[in-house]
């Protein structure tokens, strides 16, 4: 596994696409063709890096650019994230709790925001997400993936734990790595001279989007709609690239298959609705269903309605819809559309849009 400098004196200049994924729990060397492995040990690393100021095409949020003197002698936690990733979102309350509890003991948390989708490169969108999620530790925007590449990083979320001498000691990749990170943090802080470190875990408040997934019932995978990475697309027309096409939903969908209805244009990272009244249908098995979607023009909105097995969701509605299944798209972000009570069984989800121009990117589950 390649690693790289935390704080780079010179950033790499060449831009390249992120070859990553937003996943739950791969804690060893990552292979994108394999399923997440949730029970592997953390990956220890012993490489030393010279700490220097970050420069180049990056922007700091919540902080002035961090310098060598500010980081020297500290334990540093670097978190690679992107704001529409549900797996990272469920890690966020742990990062916030550690920042609050251990910063007086010498911990510095740095969030490296490396975007997955093109709209996540918009600094106003990132600043808005930081504000709405109440993130108060330093955030570095990494729009050209220079820091991502320097670390050889492969997925969101990934944590790197770095000691006071600049050695990257541990890599913890995947959402559930937080279950093993805190004891390591306390050990590193203690070895760095921290005193009176509370041995009890930090108090974590995880609600809404951030509530832990129902892992026992999570049987649906992340599904991109754009033709670059999509799978299990079941409309009989097949995915037509970059051309408006009339789609239909087949009479029956298998588990984890999805389909379009109406006139849509398939693009590399999303599908775009060309006419009002179009819909997306997905047969899934999970407690929660989320969808990354929105409108490209700020200040606009489109109403939508969801159905579960052909009926309004009632008590199974998510944060962004009411019991009747009604909601409104007003920004490009992650929307929680379903949070169903037990029993969790196979369900057929449908979302219908009452205006054109909607961009749909990614289904995720919990």
C-alpha cells in the first residue's frame, strides 16, 4: 500500500480522476472487486514524512493554513471525506467527539475533502456542508486530488493516524474503522506525553443521517446511476450514453435492480431528467435508502414523491420526505428518503419528479 506526506511542501500538480469508492468497512489492502471486509485488523504503517506547509490549489476552511510549527509534536488524524458519502457521514460524529475530547491532549484532526462528484468541487457547496454539519475542525479542500494521490488513498472514509514525529502509524479504511480507532488514538496521545487521558470512549451523538446502519439487514450495495460505474440497470432499452432516451420500467425487478421511466439522458456520473413526470425505481433490502440528487442551477427547486411497494411510505419515510412521500429538491446533496421500521424485507422504491432537470447520481443504503 502506498502512503504519502501528510503536509506537503510541494503539491503534485497533475490532475487525475479519483479512483475510489464510498464503502463501509474494508480494513486491509483495498481491492475494488472485493466486498468490504468488516472484521480485519487495522493496517499499521511505519514510514516517516517531513512535515511542511500545504500550498498549491487548495483552500482551508475553519483554519489558516497549518504550518510545521503548529503540527510538530502533535498527534494528527487525517480524514479523507466527501460530503455526499453516507459511509463517511456515519463516521462524522466520532470525528467530532474525538476533536472535542482530545484536542487539549495534543490531537489535531484535519479533514481532507476530496470530491467524488463534480458538484462537490464547488467551494460554496463544501462550506455550506461544513456549516450544516457543524464541523469545527480544520478542513482542507483537495479538488485536484493532489493530497489523495500523495497518500495513495483509495476510498472514503479513510483515517490516517500520524505521530508527533511525522510517522504515519496506522491506516484505518472504511466506515466501521472508528470502532478500533479511539483506543489507538489514546495510546498515541499517551506516548506523546498526554496526561490524565480519560480511558472511557468519547460520548458520541449519532442521529438522523449519522445513525449507525442496520448491518444485519443491509443487503443492497451502493449503486451509481451514471454509465461509468453503474450496474444492475434493468430498463429494457439499456443505458444509452449522452442522448435523450425514453425509458420504461420492466414488469418485475430483481433484488438490487433499478430502472428509469420517462425521458432521461444518461451521463458519465449521473442521469438527467429531460421531461417532468419521470421516475426511478429500485428494489432494495435495507432499513435506509438514500439518494444523491439535485438541480444544477442554484435557487431552483423541483417537487417529488416517493412510493414504497406502490404506497405512500407512512412511518417508513426518511428525513427528506413526509408520511405521504412528498419532498422537494432544492440543492445537490444526499437525501434520506426511506428509514423503515422492522421488519426489514425486500421493498420496491419509486421516486417520481414533477419537474425537469433533476440530476440523479447515487443510491446508498443503511
